[in-house]
């Protein structure tokens, strides 16, 4: 039987090479969209028909690795949730990129499809060395995407992004090497590892994952990379790539009960949520506002997961749910930021304003994303944030819940400031002529994510009941 | 194993080169030359299969040639890529003397690989002069042929060559001294560590470990790039495997002094190699230092395998093969970009992706593999080193190695970014050189996705 999960994972990468032979830009976009949809459809069918499944591929012989390593892929509700978030975001950004990317479109499409494969690989792989392969491979297309289609400081940003995340990943490699040397080669075997050095191993994992997640003080690569990347890539970086840190944190670090480590991550997560929020409130560059907001929301996710590890099921569900809701909300926030900076030909929020008059669609999408990030009910981010607060109270960390509420106020402040400054508020500098509405491809891209935000916000109980709770 | 066939396999390349001296063959075109060399490599592959499939035949009372599965896997790769890199010599208009030297080097290399296990056994179990002399013959054959390969009518090249010859002469004397000391019957416990030190120092000089590395960057810049590429792939690989085989065995008797020497050599080589590479502007010199640091990682691997008493050096073979294929391919690319025989600097690589995307992609893949980034084979090489170290609980050495992996990533990334940036620079005009590079690239990707292929080659 063909290993279907593996097929779904590598399909976009294989299809990407056929794009070399397609001349029309529109056809290249359609092929990229179809490859993502087919890949997602395979995973959807498998999940709907079989639920939680594992698929054995082959063994690595013990001659080279000391232990024979089985290569296994799996899908459960949580990985399916992440794959869904990735697919939705990808469909939106592929359509958006049709207008946004003017040069070397073939290379761009190939790279984003390779990135898609590596992202899906991270969500479905059970084998630790293979997980690391996908994890590190993700860096190559994402770095090149920043380098070739990024802003003025793209060279510096991309090298910083690569080196920071790779340096932290080397710590993860050491941790994996220690586990492999003890015969632990699967993520599902981690809970059975009882050696005293587990704190040490998990600390190495945590540093790597928090760096990828952009948690203070390991976040320094994030504002530069996110603000210098082309808009669709910023959406992927912020929406999915940093979420891989949170997802892996749940899979690996929470597989062991290490409270001392989780206290530290809780503290850092809260600090990060504050730090990101305050800087987003002060920032005037639209894309950097979104980037700092990502640092803040990355803090929410790790806070929820850490409290979950400390015993609160609500916080755990909240943290996992926020992986999905943040992916779509921040994706839309970045697309709106990119669109307005494209319309105004500047990234400075002080030189924008009154845009709602001419651009009804973009302003509506801006409002949806801002309100979602502000934690307004019936939009995507509210359920996750609410459950994290409840989780803090449930695990008797009332002070954490109170601090988190304060962070949410800051979050609401910068999100509304963003919207009011750009779309509503008269600016200090008079704008000579207001730009017109953006093109239909950008609008469709944003529309998909706006629909996703509202759908997730309304149907959150179904997602929690069917995708999260049965698989915890 | 049929030792008669193995002997034929060893000596055939050296003698096969001689007809190339004949004027008529010398003047034939490239295609004839490639066909001529191709026939040799097909014959070697057939001999290799027959040597292992038929009945066992030995030349003397004792076994003279022996090979483990990991060495056999390496041997197959040397034969395949040895041919491809000789093709590079011919395609790059290398003279017939270079081809003859390359074939002789292959003979020496085969001799070294086939005799390394009997040599080690003879030192420890049954002292035998013939077993000690055979690898020496292999080493000296490699040295002489390397001189032929490295020779280039350029002032800097000749200076580098003289440096190389002097170093190799001293190293040979150290190796001979080491071997003779093993034959001492009295004061064995006192003499053995000294003999080991002599042997390790001699081999360290040949593979360019710090502090015996001075010749290596100069030679890699001064000599023709195709010669350097071939020499690294065939010569360096066999020397390192030779070192790995006897190190693992010698560890059984003199572990304390052995570990001390090896750790120092590894630390100095990794640090000086990587940090010096980072500061280089000429990519060929950068790679020269990278070879030194790779030798340091290999010594780390040797330490791990010695402690674990793994007599078959799978991990070392995998590392050295993947690393040397990537580095050799990079030498070919950099050499082909040169104009007027001047080594290019990194600024001349600007805009290569726009001008020659395929060259840029190949160059990036080789650098990424060298840096140990997945999904290329170099990643597994580095993972194996780290996991073997963790198995021995030498965590601190693992951290140091991981730090220098990062330095390697940094300079690799600088070159890749330079290639991807905009600007005017050099181009490759000779398209013939690409064929072996595509093979090397595919091999590194396949091995990176499926490292068991290496294991399968060992069982052929």
C-alpha cells in the first residue's frame, strides 16, 4: 500500500518541480493551489475515515545509527488542526502572491511549496531524526524567500533568521543525539524515558523551540525577519513557522512531567506576551507591529501549554486552540499590513489614515483581524485566550491569569490603534490623495482568512470537542 | 576473498596509466581518453565483485588483504566517484600526466584500504614485516602521485608543492619510525605509546590536522582545482580510514595517552580550521581550512568509535565520504569559475544565481551538505558523530563540535548569500564539467534521505 501520509507530505514538493515547465503565471498559481488542496484532501480523507492513524514507512538499519530506527508518520486531531491551519493559510497566500510577487515567480512558487512540505512533515512525523530533517529543511526555503523577495534589510534579516534558528536547532540536535544514543527514536517513546538527564535533554529542546516560537529573550531574529520578508511569507512565518515551536513543545516537552522547566517557560511566556504587546503599542512600522504582536501571541501559546503541563486541561486546550486561531488571525493581519503599506507606499503608520473611505474590503478585513487579535468574542482568538485565563485560575495561579488579562488589554490597545490609525483616524500629516481599493487577488486572499477567523470563532466548540479533547 | 584478484585490482590502475605516455594515445581527443579510463573502472568494478564472490585464495600463509563492510562501501564510492573526478580532470583539459598520476593515486589508495586491517593486526598480534611494508608502499605511491597531480607551473603552486613534499617526507619518516618501534621486543609498555604517537603524528601530517596543517590551504589554492578535488576524494578518504582502523585497535592497549593526543588534535583542528575558514575571502582557501576542521570532526568520531570499540568504522566512512564528495565538487565549481588561473574571491560569486542558476543551486547544495543541513547527506554524518559521542557520554566534546558546526554553517551561508545576491562576477564556460557534479548532487540528496544506501553498498 502506498504510504498516504508521506505521499501527502511530499506531493507539493514533487509538484513544485513541474512548475519549471509551466510558462503562464496563472497556471503556475493554479498548479500550486491544486497540489496544496490535493495534499490536504488526502490527509482530510485519512483523518475522517480512520481518525488517529500511524503509517510505517521503513527502517533505518542499526549499522549506521546504532539502533534500528523505524520511520513512522501519524495523524491525530492536533496534527490535523495544524495541517488545516497551514492549508488555509497557504491557499490564501498563494492567491495573494499572484498580485504581490512580480519577479522570479517560478522560483517563489517552488520555494513556498517546498516550505509547505517541510511544514506538513513536522506535523506528521513521529521519528525524531526525520522530524529534525523537516525542521531544519524548513529553514532553507524560508531564508531564501526572505533573501530574494524581502525588503531593504533582507540580507541582514535572513542571515540573522537562519543563524539564530539554526544555532538553537543544534541544541535540539544534541538532545536528539542523546535520545538516539539511548534507543529513543520516536516521539511516542519519549514518555518512557526515565533517565535523570531528562531535564537536561528537555531544556535543550525548550531553548530550540522557544527560539523558533520567538519567546523573549530568544526572539531577536523575529521582528527583523517578519518585517523584512515579503508580505505572504511574513504571514507564513508568523502564522505557521513560529507555531511549529509551540506544536513541538506540546509533542515533546509536555510528554514528560518536568514542573521546574514549565515554571520557567510560564514566566518567559508571560514576559514575552508583555514585551511584545508593549513594543507593538509603541511601534509605527505596520509590519513590525504585526511582528511584535507575534512575539506577544507566541507568549500566549507557550503560557497555555506550560500551564497545561502544570495540570490545567483548560489552559492546554486554550494553548493548542490558539495555535490555530493565531495562525489565521496573524496571517490576515500581515496581509492587511502588507496591503496598506503597498497602497500608501510606506510602512509608517503615521503617514496613513482615512483608508476606510476608499477601501471597504481591506478595512473590513483589517477590522476582523484586529478585533480577533484583541480577543473579541465570535472571532478566532477569543476562545483560546479565554481558556488560558480559566486554566490559570483552575491550576490555582490566579496571579498569572490577572497578568494575562492585563496583557490582553495591551493587545486590544495596539490592535485597535493599528486599525484606527490606518483606516479611520485622521492623521497628523494631511494625505494628498487616498489610494483606491487593492486588486481582487489580494482581496480574495484576505477574504479566505477573514472567513476562517469568523468560522473558527463561531464553531470553536466543534473544533475543541472533535479535534482536541479526544486526542489529548 | 581472492587475494590474487585483489592484487590485480590494486596494481591495475597504476599500470593502466602507462600507455597514456605513448604519443598516439596522448594526442587522442577527450572522448577516447574518457572511454579508455572508463574501461579501467568497469574492470575494477568487475574485479571487485569477483574478488568477493569466488572461493577464498590467499597469497601467503597469512592474510595480506582484508576489508570490512564499511571499507567496501567506501571502496565502491571511491571507484564510482574516482572515475567521475578523473572525467573532470580530462574535461578540464588536464594533461595526460595528471590522469596517470590520478590512476597511480588510486592504486596507492586501494593498497592502503585493503591492507589497513592486516596492518593493524600485525602490529598487535603477530609482528610481520610484509604486513607493515604494504601500507607504506601504498602511502608512498600516493605521495609520489600527489606530487604529479599538484604540480602546476605557477610560482605559488611550486611553493605550495615544496611545502607539501617536505611535510610528507617528515610524515613518512614518522610513520616508518612508529612502525619500527612496534617491532621492539623490550620495554613494550614504555615503547607502545611512543610508537603510537609517531604513527598518529605521521598520519596527522598527511591529512593536515593542526598543528601539521600549514601545507594544506596553500596546496588547495595553488594546485589545479581538479587535482585537489580528486586527491581529497581518493587520497584523503583512504588515509582517514587507515587512521580510523588502527586507532580503534590501538585504543585497546594504550587508551589514556591515545585519548589525550586525539582530543587535542581534534580540538585544535576543529577550532583553527573553522575559525580560519570563516575569515577567508578566497573560497578555495576557505575549503582548505574546512578540510582541516573536518579532519578534526573525524578525530572526534575516531575517539567515539574507539571508546565504543567499533572495529568497523561505519560512521567515519560515512562522514568522510559525504564530506569529501561535497568539498571535491565545490573545488571543481570554484576552479571552473576561475579566469586566467587566478583563484576567485567570494565577491566574484555575486549574481551567480541570476547568471547561472544551475551552478548556483549545485554550489548551494554542496555547501549545505558540508554544513550538515538536512535533507543532505552531511546532516546524517554530523548526527552520527553527535549520537556516537553521546553514547560515550562525552557530552562536552559534543557541544564543542556542535558549536563549530555552527561556524561552518556561517561561512557556508555567507557564500550562498553572496551567490544569491545581485552583482557581476565570474561564469562557468566549460559545461562539460557539470555531469559528475549532477551525480554528486543526486548522491548527496539520496544518501541524505536514505543513508542505508551506504550500508547496502558495503554488502555488495
